[in-house]
C-alpha cells in the first residue's frame, strides 16, 4: 500500500510540473529562511550553556535608587569576591573577572597587543574553558603566570610548545606560560586571548578595598544543594553592613542572577532583569514560524484549488473501498514527500547563503551535519512541515461525496467566505505585518542617525594611552600640532563616544542631601576639550591648563547637569567631588556620548586632577587624511616605539552604535521580502489556476463584447479585495506591536499613517502585478479555442 501511495504521489508530482515546482520552491524558501533563523536562535540560547557547573554559577549584582529610579548593574567592588568566599559557607568559590587589559606582548622579535583579562585563580575551575596544556587549579596561582589561548600561543610561538616559555609584558614584567586554552567557542560572552592572575592587577595598584567602587564582575559558585534564594537574602545588605555610617548606601541591595540567564536577560526595569536579547529571540522565532506557515498555506491553497482535478480519483477510490483515513494518509504522505524534496533544496539554499547570513548577524553559524540530533531534527522538521501543509487538503479532499463526484455534480466552493480565501488573507496579513515592522525599524534608525550628536566627528581620531604615551604626552601633543598633522589635541578619560565612569556623592552650592544620589557621567580633559571635539560652549570657557595653570581643579558641565542641579548661575558654582573642591568654568551643549536612542545624562568634565586613558586629536583639514596619519604615526612611533600606532576614527565608532538596530532592520527586511515573495508565489499559482478553470467563461465574455480591461479586472478583483482585507487586519496589529517596541527608546519616532498607507499601496501593486500577468494572458487569448469543444 505504501509503495502504491508513493507511486501515486510521484505521478501527480510529475504530471503537474508547474504547480509542483511552485509548491517545492515556496516550501524550500520558507524552510531555508526558517532554518537560518533557527540557527541564529540556537546560537543565542546556547550562549555560555556549555559550562559543567552552569546551574551553580551566579553573577553578583547591585541594586539601588538613583535619580529617583531603581537600577541594577552587574559591576561590583574588588573586595566583594573575597568577602563572599570567606564569610559565606554556601559559597564554594567566588572569582573576579576584569577585561580590557591590552598589554604589549614581546617574544623575541614578535610584538603583539592582544585582548586579555585579569581573573582569580579559580576562574578556570568555575568555568569550563578546557585547557589543552596545564592544570586549571594552578595555571593562575602565581603572580607572573599567564594562560594563552591556542590561537595566541600559535601567534607567539608558532609550532613550538609554549609551556614554560617566557612572555615579556609591557617591556617590564616577564610571565611564564602555565596553560594553553582551547580557543573560546563562538557562543560565549567572554572575549579574551589571554588571562593574567588577579594578583598582578593588585601589584600594579589597579585595585582598592572600597565598597563603593564598582568596576568588575564577580561570579559566585554555590555549593551543591545550596539555595540561591536563601543566599540572596543573606547577602542583600552586605554593602550597607560595611558602610554603616554612609547614608548614601542605605538603600543598596546585593543580589545574584543565574549566569545561564545573563546573556538573554540583560535589560533591567525597576532593578530587575526582565528582558534583553530574549525579546529578539522570541521575535525571530515568531517570524520563522510565520514564514513556514505562509509557505504551507501556499500548498494548502493550491491543493484545494485543484480539487476538481482530483475529485474523480477520490470518488473512484471510495467506490472501490478506500477508507477516509487511508485517503488522509495518502494525501499527507504526498505532502511529506514534497516536503522532503523541498528540504533538500532548502539545505542547498542555506549552505550557499550561510556565510553571508553569518556576517549579517555577526556570528559564525554552521550546520551541524556531524550531530545525530541535527538529522533527527531534520526528520521532524520534514514531517511537521509536510503534515502542516497537507493537513487541510487531506481532510478536504478525503471528504468528497463519491456519488456527486462521479455524476459530475461536484464544484469547487465559490462562497464569499471560503477557507481558501481566509488562508490568503492570513498569508498576506503576516506579510504586511512584517513589511510595516521593517519600515518602522528603518525609520527609527534614520531618526536616531539624523539626531545632532553635539560635536564634530569629522577628522576626529583617538588613541589609547598605553606604553610611554602618558609620560611623553606633552611632547606628542606639541609635535602633532607643530608638524601640521593636527589642529587641536586633548587627553581625556574616554573617547567622546564612550562613558568609562559614572559616580554620585557630589554636592554643590545649594544642593541637598538627596542630590548626592544623582548619578553623573564623568569625563576629563587637560585643555582644548571644546576646540578639539567640536562641542559647543553655552556659557563660560573651555578648560585650558596651559593658559590657566589653576585649571587643575575646574570642571565643565553639560546643559542637562545644569538643569538637574537647579543652579541659576553655574559659573559661580563650586562642586565638591572626590574630597576636592572644583570650580565650574563652562557649560557645554548636550552631546551624545553613549546610545543615540537614549536621553543625554548629566555630565561633568573634570580638569587634569582626574585620570586619563585617551588622546583625541583633530586632523588638519589642509592635508589629506593619509598624510596626517603618516605624520602622526611617526610621532607616536618615536615616543612610544614598542607599541603599534593603533588609532580609531570617532565617526566610525559612532556609527557602530547603530549596529544592533541595523542588524535587526536588515534581518526583518530580508525575511519580510521572502514572506512577500512566497505569498506572491502562491498568488501567482492561484491566479494561473483560476484563469485555467474559467477559460470558457472568459471566452463567452469576450464573444459578448467584454474588453481585456474588464476581464482583467474581473479576474484580479477578488484577489485584490483579499489583499486589502489583509492590510486592514495587519495595520492595527503592527501599530500595537511596534508602538510597544519603540517604548524601549527614549528618543523615538511617532508612528504615522503614511507607513500604513504606503505599505497597503506597495502590497497592492505587487499583488496586482502578480495576478494581472496571468489575468491579461487569459484575457487576450483567442476565445475560439476556448469555445471550440462546445
């Protein structure tokens, strides 16, 4: 019987080549899109899920009220980890981790500046990053131990065994290689090429014992059987207990988040992690499901539309004794066969498009052909898709009355509301929903890109202060200007595109005790902050340590800070910060230093009494960029010879701030386009079939004087009505969903009616082109041929 079913299915496939091709093409594209999305989803949900002790690892967090709003953050004091490990018996280990160390590595003639991190000795025991060489318990035990990834070890030592070899760090300290890590997997949030012991950070004087300085990550490994909830209750007031005399920390809470949730749940509301990447995962899983459903709807519509051609087959089978369940099995079997063929084509499409898709999502995705679970999933995917696509046609076709069929009394449904019409409406509703969403995402990105960033990023370059740059800063600054490579130079705490520090506990003339809870973003400058960065002065002057030697204790405020401080004349205001008095000498117009989608926070730019990380300089517009960079490179090489001249353009870094939203928009546009294509593919097939079944009617109408336009309108009208209904249904749903999405941004667009009108017009034009091509073909056909048999 199964062999007979297979033969019948194959013959139907070959006999109806055009419809079979359309079905296979639609299903394969839908499957391919679904597989690509699921590969990305799998990458996201598997992030850092491979650690052996995953269920016992937690991330330590703070929660407090700042600016009247409860916030949570995952940075902790240096002393937190050792205290948890020492004072709480349910803690098996607590390890600190701090990335961003970019030392110069020297091995013989090789010099590299890889990306690394500091970690406690227990880091490699808590997390499962397999060591190819060395012992995880001892690899970071001594102050001058170093662990390299396999990639970095090969870069430094080639094919030689790196164990026991010496690496010179910053031309000062010698480190012995005590471990070689397997290269980090793609699906981890950690990103380092080497690990240095935390003791070395202590040795450099980069740590402190303050409970108020939150600057690193602390991971806790609880003992088996320990209660996470009970532990959180015990440590809730640990910071307050150590700062009993400081009212600033009276509301400070400490809690832990399961490490397995950190990647997906990073967005916090009212001090609790409620969303983040998980929202994107859910969104695109929904899109994957919608695309597959749309592809399956094509199959359903074509199968039921061609019901008259298979009616007699069903009638004869029933007369000779076929049962309804047998017919259902036959038709579902046919759709599963077609689904299997489509899956082979879908895999081909995925293999071809995967490199480009991986670049789009910025993840190295791959098809796990060597994993038996993949093939089990593939089988399930084929069966599910086939059963979904064939379910309605199977029950529809198997329900035919054999008497009516064999007497020629069976006709396809022409009701005003038929399942086929409902499916077309559902199909295009999904397509319209995705198109509207894509347009709104793109509008939001353009809205943020058009926002005035408040400074002049053109020809603005920054360099991290490493090696001997800080010692030779004055010489570098002078030569950059005198050589004509730059017109202005300043050193700062961070690039203008970033915030490296924020703090509170500030007071000023007329401030209250409650004002000490206001969180200020911190920057710093020695001179020419406004001149170099192109920010705009609203009042007062720029910081200038050269013209005004007393400027080591002055600050600039931005407009938001002035408004928040409620000071009438900021230039007469004294600010107390870090146990030091600072005088306000200028107010700068608000500029964007973090996300262009968020409101600008209150900012203080401190004078040279603060610390510096970066040199920023404005290239001379009289020269070419290449000329300026060649001159600057020579200067930095002369005064910081060990390090490469590693520069970055501010406008490039600012553009990176749109990366996530652009990625979302591009993915949405891609899959919206595929959805429309699949929907139109089905519409094309339906219109072709309808034109075939009404060929005699068209012939009669032409003989009676109907024009090509009349006939085209007749054949196209029903489909266009369904598309209009789809737009009407999809528009309010899209408005609701996207309005909710936009609430994630402080700086956002307002959704206007042109989006919905434009989408409706676009979809109608696409549908009209798709349908009218077949309608016109039928309308211009010779009516004599259509009526000859009559």
